[in-house]
């Protein structure tokens, strides 16, 4: 029985896995909660099966028929008993498997039933960031942002998933399971958060060099906070309010930035890179890679490939005295 | 016999490495390269015109990664707004062998940087230099002037033109002729 | 040319003989058909006896020395050994890439390996383990052991067998050389489009992957065909279907699964290569293609693939459990039917790899049911093995230790697979380290642990020496502990949100500690393989000598010498029981009448194993090697230009003509 020792050690490990802002077991939405519950049911049932099988194995190893017995000799009574036992065991396995299948199907029907709420998003996976468009019946209330999704608490939000280049997978484990974003088709996923909080997600389908750094945030807030956020996002960029930021804006408009990025309210109108209109209001830049601080923004602009090698943002030529104003301007785009 | 095998493997390795090298980070931060290419084969005095090339051309032209990036940037920066998918629209065709301002990669780089009369904008300061080289390498691949294994294959898009690697090779005519698009009534 | 065996031939042998030593013996009644009278000039094995018989047969069946001789061999044991050694080398290479990956993942935002190299590493790790090790190792053991276990002298289609080894070797070399030159594939072992397609995977990297597939699948299908024909038609007289060893049944079912599954991945990789090279639109949604088509094609192969990796291991487990429980297998019929059921069912599971792609839910749930249902035949096998051990007298030597490790690990992996089979649970854990943990538990527990046991078990047969028992026990504990320390935490990191195929992760995710534990375990686990290699190498030269049957096992391969003579058996044995050597402890009945001077085998009927014909077995030939070179030229060339298919088929045609050129058979001359 000395083989039990290592397993006791491993049994203690799972306790650390429950917390986390990207943890499937730390559920904050109805879908994730039912999935987590189902997971624990499966673990309980299957772990019991494993333990029983291993106990049987260990008992079998201790049992020894007399030495010098002919290996071909079989006792009909033992054979009959073992046949019955195994048949019963197979029957139990079948029952277990069928019930787990039934449980799974029931949960599946609930999980994939899309109720559709007031809010619909279009999320397009790009290499290697998330383009998020908030849809609205009124066209002038449609806006695009990147890598950060705000949703109102307690309401289901329908997300349409598309991809512009390769297959990505939208996954926010605290809220629900994942769904792939596949080129040439549109998939649907529904998320709902039960309480306010910040939930992290990550691309879960290998999509190239920087698959590792393709995170996103889902921030659930109260309805009023969400509406306030949405109104602000619809508005144009905050104009610079001091000389340094003014200089930063002029630098931005004269540099390659405008070829790819959009800042609504300025002349920067590029569509192929993340929308920077309110980049300062987002908590992370680089799709969940760096926190949004002036230093990090400066580092990202000066050396994107040192942080996220292979990303589509090029290294641009900046004079040393241009870095600070540019970063200050961008940080101020709240 | 064994040494021959090793030598040939080594020789292959040199060829392969460059074609597949993936240089993300231009190091140091790229200033403009210094190309001095003559647009005409004539020169005052004996011999051909004096030229100065940075030597980057081969590195970009023979590298599959750079050409593929150029293919992406060609759409991103809306080159097909005037040049379509290489067949030309209001701008001249890029996949043929007629070049008004020279068709070697250094000429194309300078075209993109400086702009040209009759409508080609100057992208100096707006497209970083290494990306200009990548776009130029892609344009060279349109006329199959790059090694076939390095040229990109079809795009995951509606197919309007044959893939760059499957086009018949084109030859550059230095200081070429006025393309049909420039002959159309203004 | 074949000749029927006549009762006249059989009566000529006076006594039953023990095959390896050539003692005298007699022949019980064997049915045969009288046909043309035998030629009096040809020397038959009932006319010679003892060491002279052994020597003459060794000369007839042996392999010439020298380079040409080595390249021309058709001896299944030599080819099987090459297959095993090559597959184990690839196992090491795959393991090294895994250790490199774990070193990079040990710390958050580690800068040991950049994204490009890391992507190539995990692609090479998966590709090597699945295509260059997982499938070939099962086939390797089959090539070596199946002819010995069914009691014949060589595999069916020996030259095809040789050809398939060379093709496998060239394919593996090609992709590893590509990796060394920085043009290794970086698209994952499954190479989904559009990432591996023409737009997003520039250069030739993905083409190397796709063409390696072609190499290994040609090789795999060829070996599978040889195995099937060997098992059906070359069995020793008296080996009816229900006396076939369980190992041979496993390899037979495995070979059928190979034949039906591999064409799907060849289709997928060929379509991918056409998209990349020629500009077809199989997977281009804009022109009517479909990215999901690739996934269906690939996983239609991909799921049976993991059963191709698992089924031979069930054969190893059956053989070792029976020997080390000192009891014949319990539930033989149930075990055989489970193997067949697993083989069939494995084709109905593939969509469980695509649960998150947005396919219709009703269809997906069907695959939940079938994925869970395959636990039933697997469960029958596990229970029957435990029953055999229960009623037996376990002998705790190294092979049995690794089989016990198999039980612990594989059953755990299978049960986490039941979790993955459920669509809703899969939406949380798909493409995370939970899946990585699951499949390493089933693949390493289900294939590698039995493989190590099989190596310890059959090493005396292959080399004539025993491996060190003391080192074996150290090896087992290091492997078992190292494996669990590496892979158990991955269940947790996956549930904590860590996706697969990431070259690094942020410190604030909270995965750092568990990843460090996994990485330490990886070093331990790799260390166990180093110990294994040391044990193999030192035992091969200095291990204690083993006799023909050091484990006192029951199947026919233990009747041959250790290592076996080129002809395997001096006279073909006659089988009266599932465990022939246990049923006939003192001396084994044989049938005589095969030629000593020419290569001849007995062809028997499929169901009853009645001796039917004498068939000549092909002589050594250099043409398989030449054909493999021509095939390599054709395949490698077609990565660069479609014209290679035209011009490259010319040398291949020449090689095949040389191979199949009709030769007057030595028998015709008499």
C-alpha cells in the first residue's frame, strides 16, 4: 500500500485551482456555474470508478494461487464467478456511462439555448487581438473597440464570432465555455455574468506566433455603469488638454500610426489595427499583455517585437523626445 | 561518398535558412536605406551609370516571410485601391514587365517612398522602411521575379488573379514604356 | 510456385522434435491434400536433423554481409529491429523537444525559447510522437514478433516490408533535417487550415509536414497489409482462430484500423499541399471551400490514430499479464471481441475533437454517446486482465511493474476522457492543458508504459541477454513518479484557464507554481528514459545470458532461440492450444517437409489453420531500397513543383519494374 503516498499528495493540489480570474472552476455566470457543478459530479463518479478499479487490482496482485499450478489450469467455479463479476461490472459501467451521457445532453441543451438579450456584439478574431463591435439598431450608436468587453450584470449578451484570418477561439472560462471563430462562418456564443467583476479570457485555438498573448477582458458592471461606459465609448476621442498631449497628438498624426489605427475625432482612420479612440480607458494593451500605463505604452511603441515578437505592429522611427508626449497622449485617451 | 552527402546538406542549409528566416524586429530601428539607382541605362561617359545599392534587395526578395508580409500590407495599405490585384486600375499594372520608373526592387522602394508624378503618393514617414521593402518584394513577386519557393501562393480570398508563384516569369525593362492606363483619356 | 504437403512427407518424420534444439520427435496426424509427387532432388527438413539442419536453414534464410547485403535484407527480424530502434530514436527526439518546451514553460514570461522556435518544437514533438513513434512502434513489434508468434519463417511480402522501413526512415529524416534547418513545420501536429494554408504559412514549412504524412502513411499501410496477410494465411498448422495469441489479434485489428484510417489524413494533407502548391480552393471559404472540411478529414483519421497507438499496447499487456500471472488469459473471447469492437467504434468518435466549432448540437451529442460507449470494450479488457491476475500468481518482475503502472495511469486517463467526451464540459477544457494531461495519461500510460514492459519482456528474445532487474525497478519508480509529477498538475492548470500551445504566460495568471512542478517532473521523467537507455545498452553487451524461454512463457516465439535464427524455427510447429509451450512442455510437435535449400513457408487456411500449401518466400533484393529512394525523390520533389509527379514517377517505375521482374523460380528448375 505504499503506492498510496504519492496520491495523497496529489489530492491536496486541486485545492489551489479553484481561485483565479480565468478559472473554469471559479464560476461567475450561470453557464460556468452549471459546467463547474457538472464537472464535480463527473469527478466524483469517475474518481470512485478509478479507486474501485485500483483497489481490485491491488487485491488481485496480493492474491496468489498455489505455486506450481499448471498455468493452463482453470477452476470452472472461479471462472463462473469471475464471469459474473465482470458482467456486473460492465453492466454498472454501462449504466454509469449512459447516465453521464444523459446528464451531459441535458446540460448541453441548456448551455446552447440562446435566449438573446438586448445586447449583441460582433467579435472578430484577428492575429493576435480581438476586434469588438457593439451593435445597435441605430447606426450612429455602433462603435468598435478592442480586447475589452463591458457587459451589464445579470443580462445575457449574445456574441457573434467571426475571424478575419485564421481560426481563433473565444473563451472566458469564468463565464462560459469556448466557441471557435472560424473563417467563412459565424458562430454564436452567449455570456452572462452574475456579479460585477473583471474576468479574463484568452484565445484557445492555436493561431500563430502570438497565440500565447491573445487575451481579452470581460468587465461586468451594473446597468448604469455599463450605459455610462457605452455612451462614453460612442463619443469621439478626448481632445488634448495640455501642450504635451497636443504635441503627442501631432506626433501621432505624422507617424505611421495613422496608416493602421483609428482615433475617432482625429484624422487617424486606419481600420486594420485596434481602435485607439479610448485606449487609455482599457486596462491592458497588446491584447492582455501589458497593463495600460504610460511606461508600458511607451515600451510597446518603441519595441513591440521585444514584448510580442512577430506581432503585426512594426517598429517605427521615433526621436527620443517624441516618446514621452506620444505615450502621454495615448494614455489620456480615456 | 559520405562527405559529399554532408557537403550537399550543408549547401542546402545555407539556401534554406535565408528563405525561411523570420526577422520580426528590424534592428536597429530602421532609418531610410540609401539607394542610388539610375533610371536610365545611359550614362555620360563610358560604362554604365554609377549606382549605389544598400544590398537589402536580395534579402527581402528571396525571403518567403517578407514577401508574405508584403502581400498582407499591400491590402492593408490599400495599394489595390489604385493598382487592383496587380492588374492596374487608375494606377499602372504591377504584375507586368513595363516599369515607368524602373522595376528593380530598389526602384520600387524609391517609388513608394518618394511618390511619383501622376498620382503615386509618397509614403515616407507613413510606412516604416522595412515594411516598404516588404511591399516592394511582394510587388516583385507579382511578376515572378523572385525565386519560386519564396513567392506566395494563393490568398484565402476570392481569386481574381493566379497566385504569384504560378505566374509566368516577367522580365524587367529598365526605363520602360507608358502603360495603357496612363494612355487613357484623362 | 507452391506444392501441397503430402501425408507421405509427414509420415517420413519419425518423432516429435523440439524446434530450437532439434531433438527427435514425432508428428501427430495433420490433414493435408495429396497432390503432385514431391521432387526427389530437393533437400527437405525431414531428411536432415539437428545442428546440420539449423546450419543449412540459417544459410538459406540468412542475410549477406556487407553494405548491399544489409540494404537487401528481407528478414523480418532485422527489419523489425531497425523499426524498433528507429522508433525509439524518434521517441528520444520527441522527448528532447518536450523537455525543451517544459524548460521554457517553467517560469512565466521566460525568454529561453522564442515563439517561432517554440511553435516548431511543439509541432515536432506532436508530429514525431504521433507519426514517427506512436504508429511505427506498434508496427515494429508486429513485424518482429507476429511471424514468430504465428509460427512461420518470415512475414508475408518481405520486400514490401523492407520498402516500408526505408520509406519511414526517409520521411522521418526529411522532417527532422527540415527542423534542423529552421524550416520545420510550426503549425501544430494537426496543421489546421487556414493557419497552415497558403496565406498564413509562408515558405515550405507546412509542406514538409504534409509530405512527411505521405511518407509515413505509405509505410504504415504497407506494413499493415503484410501483417494482415501473415496472420490470415501464414499461421502454423493447428492454429485455429481461437488459438491465435492475443498480441497477434491486437496487431491484426490494429492493421485493419490503419488501412481504413490513414487514407483520410493522406487526403487531408494532399488537399493541403494542392492548396499551397497549385492554388486549389479545397479549404478557401471565399471560393466555396471550407476550413472545417480539413478538420473532419484530419480527425476521421486522428481519432482512430490514437487507437492505432493503443491497440498494439493491449497486445503487449495481454502477453505480459498472461506470462507474469502464470495463468492463461481469462475471457479470451471477450478480449478478442473487445479488440474488434474497439477497432470498429474508434471510427465513430472523431467529432469529439470538433465540439467547439459550432457544429449542430444534436449531431455532436451523438458523438458524446459513442465516445463514452467505447469505454465498455476498454473496460472489458481491463477487467479481464485484472481477473487473470486475480486467479493467477503474479511474479513481480520489471515487466509486470510497468503493466501495473499502465493500469494506474491509463485508467485515470480514460476516465478523464469520459469528461472530455461530454460536449458541455469539453467547451471548458478543450484546447487547454487538461486535454494535454488526458492524452498523455492515455498515451503514455496506454502505450509507453506497456512499451517499456514489452522491451524488458522481449529483450532476451531479441538479444539473448536479460536486462538488469535492479535498474529496472529504479527505472519504474523514476518513470512513474516523474510522469505523475509532470502531468497531474496539468489537469489543474487547464481548469485554471491555461490554453495549449502557448510559449509563455503572464505571471499574474497564477499558473507559475504548477508549471514549475510539471517542468521538474519532466526532467525526472526524461531521466528515467536515460536510465532505460543505459540499461538497454549495458545489458546488450554485459547482461546475463538468457535461454530460449527465460520467463517460461507460453507463446511460440519463446520456442525459437534467443536471438532467433534467421529461419525462426527449424521445423514449423503444430499448435494444439492457445499457449503452445505450456501445453507441450517437454517437446513441441512439428510438421516437416519444407525445403532446406529454398525459402519456403506453409500457407494455411484462414479459419482452421489447416496446412494448405508450400509457398516460396522472396529472396533478399536491393529493389525495395532503390524503390524507396525513388519514392523519396518523387515525394520531396512534389513539394516544390507539381512536375515532380510526372518526372519523379519515372525512376519509381524503373525501380518497381526491377522489383517485380519475373525471375525463374529455383523450384521451376527442378
